[in-house]
C-alpha cells in the first residue's frame, strides 16, 4: 500500500512539474514585443543586456519609493521574478537521484536560468538581466528551504514537525 502511495505522489509531482514548465514557458516566451522586431539582433542585444547587479532592482525600488511608476510594474517584476523560480527549488532536489544540497541546487538552477535568459534574448522575447538571475536564484533558495524543511520530508514519509 505504501509503495502505491509513493508512486501516486511521484506521478502527481511529475504532473505538477509539467504544468509548471508549461506555465513558465508561457510567461517567458509568449507575448508580443513587436517594436524590437525590425532592429538588428546585435543592436537589440546591446539595448537588452544588463550586467550591473542591482541596477534594475534599485530602479524599481526607487520608482516605488518616489511614486514615479505605476506600483504594479515593479511589484510584478520583483515578486514575479522571485516567485517564478521558487518551485525549481523543490523540483531539482526531488528529481535528483542523490541528495542535493543547496549549493548544487543553486548551481543547476543558475545554469537553467542563464540558459533561459539567453534564449529570451536571442528570440527577442525578453532581455538578459543579471538582476533577473539574482531574483530567480533567491526564489530557488526560498523554494529549496521551504521544501527541504517541510514538503520533501512529508513526501518521503518522514516526520514533519510543523510546531514545537
């Protein structure tokens, strides 16, 4: 009976991962950015890359503090980038054959995120922003910590202590 429950949980996790991957792909690659389509790729890349850490984040925080931008835009960008990759902090360790520590999880996540950022850039469906990478990795960290201490233990049948 326990083996059937374990298999059912695995199927549920795989199904949820597939849904997550589809939603992530839609968020990252569906949409229109037509005003950039006539620009040569080299110029698009020049205008769409940010390697200065915290430049975008500081701009959004400043806009929020000074009210110079509709608050929805920075909140959606900051929180969205953080929350969008939190599930990866669960899925990477779950699907790993060997126990995965935080640094290994963040390393794999960084490789995935850099690949997605580059793909967005070259398909002209977004930009390559170091701040996106930082926020995405922070999301992975949050997902890893939350899941490591609760969900993964519960899924594996280990005792989870939710209180004292």
